[in-house]
């Protein structure tokens, strides 16, 4: 029945090959079950409940991808988007995690509407290519910084110098001989070596290796009851926790815009790249069943807001399953089943310390940096906006600020250099919106 539904013979693949491809992709995505709760729990959310919410949101989004889009792509809470949730909306802007979940839910509803009427493709086509690449690079730097800070490799804040004076240095190298940084650096090396050798589960193995090393170092704590398998933790502490006051504020407009833009770039770029790799693009190089594929992360994000986690997106790690032969929705169906089965291994993910998840953040940050080679640095009106978008994200600890500086400087430079025809109407509207946000808080 599954073979007929997913048209395996028509796509020149087999049931065994599709299932193995799904298992391969899951092994490369499974690190999110440890990393996402690690990041979001810093807002005060319940860590164990976050494991369940992460797995369920991933399963829901991936099931839509499997049965509606029928593409071999996994969907889960996105790196960068979870950082925006925790470090910008909650930490920097001072809102509650309930308010942030409300933003996630609203973004999902908006995405469903935009996907139905193919507006998402129109929006993303109006944004300059250099800025799209810059946003990816900036998020990568921010994610890597967060990973290093979580592990103690980098320390943030003012630091004491001689005579108890405070130095004006906001970042410095931590004590690399202490347990946390050592653990993270071991994980980074293990992951990098495995990636070099083509091991699909490199990030997950790196996390698990660091976790095991953390036991004798006193950082990793085994489950108190000694059980590594249990019923899934309840999502009651975080599910359906909405906060609808202040949703009509300018801050909410900025939050929704940032979530929309980042997810637009992330999902559309990922889908096109993966389908190109799988040989699924049509003769014009367009994405097949684009509407259905974009609906997967829209539905998944709506569910994520209700369940209690951050925005979901298509995962570039799906390339590993595609390389293993995955061509149909049976691959993504297998991924979804694995996320559901992982719910019963929550104690394993709960024992993983922050220092052990840091390697995944650092490696993912490195991979996102690859987009910098696609930026045109020869034209200052293209280079400066891209540069500002990149550096403002880690320097301000905010993805939103990076997007604001990048896009606003792009519009201003193009206007003042007489290249205003290169600016789309959508960019003018966004620039006006950004200027308003400087005065309306």
C-alpha cells in the first residue's frame, strides 16, 4: 500500500532503500532533540516537556511533508529560529516565553495563508540575494557564539583586570582547562573527524561522545532511577500557554517579520537545494509541489506554537538521506516515525549537558558560514549591507537587529547612489517599517 501511495516504482526506488534513507536522515537530525530543549529551557521552560514538544512538532511537520508533499525531507524546530526565540524575544526584548510561543503560533497561521496563495515565493524573490546569504552567515556566527558561551569556551560580560577595575571587554576566552570547555572541544573534534570520514550521524555521535566523557568529569548526570527508557514526559507545563496581550505592538510586528523572513530564506533555499540534489526539480529548475512542501513547515510551526516549542523548518541534513537513495515521501514518513519512537528515550536526551550540545551549535554555525562565498564584496552598496547584517547578529545577540541593519542600509545606499530601480516595492515598505520601529517601542 505504501509502495503504491508513494509511487516507489515510478520513482525508481524501493521500500528498503527509502526506509534506510529515512533512518540515515533521522540520525543526522536527532541532535535537535537535545539541542533545542537545551536552548529553549534557558527561558524558564520545562526541559523534559521540551523534549516531547520538539519530537511531536518534528513528527507533525514531517508527516505533512510525507503525505502531502511526498518529498524525502525532514522537518523539525530550526537552529537559529530557536536562538531568536530564546535570546532575542525573551532575553533581549524581555518578553515571556508564553509571548514567544504566541508569536510562533501566529507565524504558523500566517504561513499557512501565505503558502495557500503562493505569496511566500513572491516575498522571497523581492529580497536581494546578497542579503539572503548574509542572513544565513550571521545566524551561523550567532549560533556558534551561543554554543561557545554555553560551554564556557567564550565568556560574556564585563571582566575584572588589575586593582579590581572593570575592563570594557564584553567577550573573552574562558578557562579552557575546566570541564565544560574541554568537553565541548572534544565533541567538536569528534564531530569534525566523523564528518570528514562521511559518517552521517556525526553531530549526534559527537554529542553522545561528549556526554559519555562528561560522566567521569562530573558534568553528565545519569537518570536518578537508572532507567533510560520511559513514557514520554508531559507537555502540560508548556503546551497551549498563549499570551495574547501586546500582540498588536510594534515589537510583535518586528518579531513576526523576522520569523517570517528567516524561515522563508531557510525553508525555500533548503527545499530547492535538496530537491536539486535528488533530481526532483522540473525542466525549468522549479520546485515540484512547492505549495505542498511549504505547507509542511507552516502546519508544523502552528503545531509547535501550541505544543510549546519554536518554529520548524526543512532540514538541510536531509541531504544525507537523499544521498542514501531517498526520493519519495516514504523517506520522510520513516523520519517522522523515528521522532515518535524517540519520545520513549527522553531520559537519554535529558542527561545530555549543555557543554555536550555546544559542538552541534559550533559545527552548524560553521556550515552556515559557507554562504559567505556567495556574497558580492566588490560593490560597496551590496557588500556593506551584507556585512552589517552579518556582524550585527552576533554583536547585538539578535537576528532581528542584523536583518534591520542589513535591509535598511541596502535601501539607503541604493537610493543615495542612484540605483533606486534595483529596490523592489516590498523593500521600500520594509525600510519604512524599520524606520518606524526606531521611534515606536
